[in-house]
């Protein structure tokens, strides 16, 4: 397990991310403590997804470093110098992080349970029966135990998203990244997904980074909110502070726009 009680679970250190000439993250510094539930808010294009994708090692930093626990995610030490991590290092470190995306990307040709057990068997080397038992527990937790043998395409969007959450948790990550997981769903299935996440937050110690426009949910679940704009953190604080009495005009304007929707 990377890190001790005291080291942050996640640390961004002067992280720069550019796409071509476009600087998306501009010397970004922040830390997330073990067990924190951090909500990232900010206008579209402010770099929230990029932050999660960097953590998931789906993108590479342009400059700066990312740490997960007491070991860098983005770099390895070679002859006394930090150098960008090779794929092998990324593959290993990626195991401590799980991600659920806006568009549930389940394997359509596999049953629900096979979707959940595939990676634990192939990547973690779990036995079939062990993986299956754990998957059934997780399906129970997300309220879909009766759907184990169905195909994802027969499920509603909200149900598929709950399977995606179970699949992420099946890898027993230390950090769970949630990127607008309810934005693509029919309104009537949103609450089922949010309630599952509330329950996970209540019953586990897992560290969560959450991008959401569901402010009520963010208030219920998170202990910190970071407001992003222009590749930087504009303001951060408790949900109570940020949602009811933000200091910055940019945050006020952003929240008004969301409420007005
Ligand atoms: N693969 C990419 N290539 C080029 N530009 C990208 C890529 N991914 C993201 N961007 C740009 O980076 C900026 C931040 O995007 P993103 O992290 O998705 O923001 P958010 O999730 O806050 O809406 C946007 O301007 C977006 O167009
Ligand atoms: Mg995004």
C-alpha cells in the first residue's frame, strides 16, 4: 500500500499540462488526504477531466509531478534524477486508482458479472470463484444482484453506471475518480446512482475525487471543494463555505449559472 497515514493520498506538484500551445493546467498544486472526498467544480474546459485523466495515467504531465501515496505516479528515479515513468511503472501504479466516466464504457459483449470479474482475474490474478464472490457482493451493494447474468445493453443508463462503479471497486482501488457520472443519465435514474455513491462514501474509507454538477450530492459527500478556472484553483473550502458564502466573484458567478440551469 503506498503511503502512510500522514502522507497525502494524492499530491499535484507544480503540474503543467499543455495540449499543443494550450495550457490547460498551469503549475497546479494541491493535495488530497487519505480518506478525503474532494469535489472539483469549475466551468467547462477548466481542466477537471484532465486532472482525473492524469491520475488515471491516461494523460502525461507536461511538467511537474504527481504523487500517489509516498511514490510518484508520473516519474521514476533514474541515476539520481526524476524521469517520466515508463509504461510498466504506470501499469502498476494505475492499480491503486479506479475511475468511472460520464459515459459508462462497459464491455457490451460480456455479462454484467464478467464485466466486473474480468480485470480482477486477468490483472490481479484472482481465482474465478473468488472474483465472482466479490463481484456478487458489489452487485448487492449497488442494488443489482439480480442482473449478474444479463448483458449491459439490457440495463438502463443508471443501472449500467452502477455496474461501472462496482467494476471500479472490484479492483480495490485506494482512490476513486468520478467524472460527471450522472450527467449523461435520464433524470429518473440519477438518484439511484447518487445514493449508491453516498452509501460507498458512508461505509468505506476510500479517497474520492468527484467532478459533479450535483451540488446537493457534493455537499452530502465531500469534505472539500476546489473551484477551478483557467488551469488554476480559484478558491477552496468546505462545501458549506463554497456553496453558501464563496469569497470569489468567479465562484459566485459559476454557482449562480449552475443553479439557474
Ligand atoms: N486530448 C486533448 N487534446 C486537445 N485538447 C484537449 C484534450 N483534452 C482536453 N483538451 C482541452 O483541455 C481543456 C480542459 O479540458 P477538460 O479537462 O476536459 O475540462 P473540464 O473537464 O473541466 O470541462 C479544454 O480546453 C479541452 O478542449
Ligand atoms: Mg470534464
